[in-house]
C-alpha cells in the first residue's frame, strides 16, 4: 500500500484515506495475506514495525503541502521495486502518477490504484497542483492494471472522461452500537442536544456555511465542530472569528477513540456541508450509529444516504438553515431516518464485504 500517510490513524492529520487503508490492510492481513504499508516518519513518530499483522515500512519525505506526497510515493516506489510483491496498491490520484515505474521495471507485480476523490477541486491547491492532480486522474485510469473508484459518481466520471473501465468498491464502516455519554461532560454537552460535524478544517469542507446557517436558528441546541487544520491554521482562525461570541458553537479540536464515538452516538443529527468529497467516511460513521444526516447535495454525498437522510443545496446558507430548522421541528422524522440509515449501512457499506470484493479483484490479477 502506497500513498497514505500511515496507519494506524493516530493524529489530527490523518483522513479518509488513512482510515480506508487501515481497515483494508488489517482485514486482508487477518485473512492470511502478507500486507506491507508505507508510512511517513512524521505521521508516526514511534518506530513501530508492525500494526497487528501488517508490516509498516518507514520512508523519509519532506514535510511540505505540495511536495510531501509525491516525494514519499517516489521513494516508496523505488523501494518496492526491490521487494517481493504480487500487488502494488496506490491510494489517490496524486500517487498514481508514479505508478508507471513498477509497470516498466517490475512486470511480475500487478498495479492497482484507488481513485478516492477529485483532489484538484480542493481549494488549498494552487494552479500547478490542480493541473498535476488533473493529470493524476488520467494516470489513475491508465497506469494501473485495475482501478477502483470509491463512489459511483467517480466511476461514471472515469468512464465518460477517460473511457476507462473501473471497479466500484466503496469506503466502509463498522456498524456501531449505542455508546455511553460520559465523554460529553468535558464539552458541556448533553445527549441529543447538539448538531455535529467531523472533518478536517479546510475550506472545501464548507464549515463556514454551517456556522452561518446555525447562527440564524433559534434553538437551545449546540453546534459541535470536531477536527483540526491541515498544514495551515488560517481557516480555523477564520471559523473561530466567524463564531466569536457564540457559546453554543463548540470547537473540540481533533478527537478520536471513545470520545469521538460518543460524540457521534449522542448527537441529535449529523451535518456535512462539504463542497468536494470522494465518499465521506464520517457520513458513513454517523449513519452507522443510526443518526439522521443532513448533507450537501454533491453527487458523492447523495449516494451515501438513499432515502435515509436529507440534503441541501451545496454552498447555500439559506437552504442549509431551512433544512436544519425542519430537523429541529420534526424529531420523530429525525429518529426514523436514523434507523433507516443504520439499515442502509449494514446492507451496502460493511467492511467485511468490501474487503472480500478487494481480495477478489487481487485474485483476478494473479
């Protein structure tokens, strides 16, 4: 596995790809496969060589927003050329630009790329990075023996744009049980008395829309924002200034483990206002707890909810506020949608089924 920052996800800089790789790698290893995951030293400061049955391989890289991933991917790829490997699996369109190296110099191995999201639309990137990531979309479809898309929308995009045949294998989620609320006290929260969003605090996640929408509501419920910045704290400062003076808007910072699970389990509803996604794991996590979700109407988000949630017009503060007000006025509908959400996760986004599909794809390549 190449392209991720590392596993286990153990810091505020990890994201959906790290979660995806951890779940996939550990489950494949439990099935008897020898799995190796490349990690970045700064992400995992402890020099661990194993995570469960997964072998971790540390490779240096420059810690830089623009160069870190590509340097790490290049060095990892050079390293894997001299190792025994049947499958080399790249995660992300940026890392896929290096996938030509094993195609040329390690022809006994098969190359798989997972197309996680259209990263060029993330607002943190400059024009050259956007151009490079756009090219990466082409390489994800052309340099790999097989390409996986985590959403139907990405699969359709690859077919139309590049005339590429890809495999739809989504992100997954563990189906959760109800949790206690002992961790809520530290934030001054009570069960079912807050809206929740969990995301990296970067502009394309649209948290500013959510704050503005919430400020126009008359409610005793609170808004809880869980997450940390990525490389720059400028957007966080902007959000904090936007919420200044509002004691009912709470920034918890990065949270994980039992604390995060309890925040999901006890929220009234989960709101996800992102303008760009691959297939959001945090939406799936909220639904796995049986929570009603309100999401922006980008195609990648809509395919996660079926009839088990609500959407609003992406980027529209007024429409988001209108839908949040509806949720506040209809608690029975919120509870019913949450039950449907959990059933939908059990049926379509179970990690064991996703690993089975991935293993089957690997087997076809041998």
